C-alpha cells in the first residue's frame, strides 16, 4: 500500500498534469539513451493559467528495450515510442521546459476526456501504471487494468473546482473512512494569492497537511503558519481563512469529516465567484448560496444578523426579478450536485 500512497502523493504534488501529442522526437530513436520528449498539449487537467491546449511542453526521459532498463530514471520502451504518439504526464517546471514528477508518465494511443493516470488510491490500484495497450506489462506487480472501464468513458471520481481569478484549484472526493463518509481534499494556490474569505463550517472538522509551499491562516483570530509536512486543524464552528504569502505554489491535502454538504456549497461558491469580477461575486447569487446553506456553512462578509437580513432581502428581490429561473444561473442547485459517490477507503 505504501507504493500506492507514494504514487498518489507524487501525482497530487505535481503542479502540471497534461496529455501531449508528440511532435518532436529524434529522427533515429536510440536503443538506450536519454532523449527529450516534446510536443503540443491536447488536454490540461492541472497547470498554470498560461498553460493551454496548443502550448508546447518538453521533458527528458530515457528510452530503452525490455531487459535494458536504466536503474533509477524514468523510461519508456523504444518500440512503444515508435507506435504511440501521445503521452500523459505529471510535470513540474516552467513550460515548455519541464521535468517528470517521479515516474508518472504513460504513453497512450490517443487523447482522452478524462485522465488515464488518476489521483485516487482506488483508481491507481486498479490502473496499470505502464502502458495502456499492454496489460501484461505492469510495474509494482499490480493487476491488469480492466479496459471495460476505459477512462475515456468512465466519469471522474473527483469534483475539481478552479477559481479563474486567483488560480486556486480544489479537488474534492467522497470517501469511506471507518464506516463514515468523509471528504478527501487536495488543493493548490499560486504564490501571493488569497484563498477563501473568513468562513465557518458548522458541522465539519477540517484537517490539512502541507505538501509544498507555506500556508498562512487566520483561525479564530489567531495567525497560523504551516510548511511542508505540518498539519493544520480547523475545528467546526471556528471562523477561519487562509492564503499563500510565499514565493512558491501552495499544495495541500487533507480531509473533512463528517461529509455534510461542503462539496455542493463550494461548487456553488466557485461557480458564483467565476461569474463575477475579481473579489466582486454577483450579489444575487452569492446571497442565494449563503441562504440555501445557512444551517451548515457561512461566509462572514458582514455581522451575522445584518448579513442574514440583507441576503434574505436580496434573494426576495432576485426571485421577483426572475434571476433564479431555469438552471443556467451561477450557483444553481441543479448544477451543483457535489462530488461523486464514495469509494471505499479504510483510514
């Protein structure tokens, strides 16, 4: 199991996760040598705002034949490289010049809607970490991946949220721990960016570990700072907010328990934030989200009693004006259904 955790940790820590169409390879691919794998991005699952479909990406990797694998560095087989023209990889660095994170790279036959190198432990365990066209070639001794669960048609197991203004990325996954549902969290925030405003979760306890960078937080009026390997606990009912004061991207992972409605609430909040200008969410819709989740979550924009009165009045006016008709408005409950059903995971 430790191998699976190492793979999951490497993938979650990687700032870039892409699929690339290979366009620049040596004319004569050597039998055993380090080459530069380069191409054009065809899918971005995670990355900086300037990394888009069509961007150029390159990274070094060894090429070899079966039986002549180098000890230590990541590698691909020469025969596979001559047949498969796409690669999925977890990377670090500044595009176009990148490097692999761990060994997290896989040659694939075509691009896909969903990642073929997933983040969840259960998905990793059932997926070949190697080559999707040859289930007999496994690393770490795992069983072959069932191609009936093709990741091109299987819905993702993680709810992924992105704030287009700050670059914050948050992934939420429903899991089972000791017979109860919890939320598994993974997130990243660029340097010198603010996270969420002061808020409260009334029934959920949060606990997060810092993977990279430095987290700054305000917890019940106290300033807290945490670096890699350190843990921050945010008890239910305590006002808190957090941000990234550092020069490096902040990467964190953790859990929220029990799982109440945090996933649906945050999905709605991100939807509303992305619909407005920076730091100016549309009032009709943020008021609706706050009122809908008022028994479980709260954003502390103004004193509680005043906020409750103002937001209720705003929602009444919004309803009269028809702002909540249909399902295409920001934060609409029919569109914010939360994370998929839980996977089994014993803590």
